C-alpha cells in the first residue's frame, strides 16, 4: 500500500500565507516532481503549479476540440 501525503501549491507569482490547493500524492509523484523542480531550478510548488496549469489547459483544449465543452 502506498502512503499518500499532501502537497501544497502556492501561486508562482505571488507569495501566500496559506496554500491555495492541497492534493494527496504518492511518494513516486513527489519524488518525480522534486527531480523536475531541481532540474529546472524551481521550487516544488512552482514546478507543480506550472505542470498543473499545463495539464488543465491541455485537457480543456482536448474537450473543446471534441465539442464536449465550451
């Protein structure tokens, strides 16, 4: 059984006192996110925010192409 832990995401451009979003992620995802963040010389929160934005945009674009969402 994998242990899930909470990742906290902050906005990349503005500091926040409290997380804007929390998700549960397994250790593999956390490790991979840390590897990417280190490679791009970013914080884990910044890297997660960038990847999440890209993924959401790609998914919405896909739905729009299929005319399932406007």
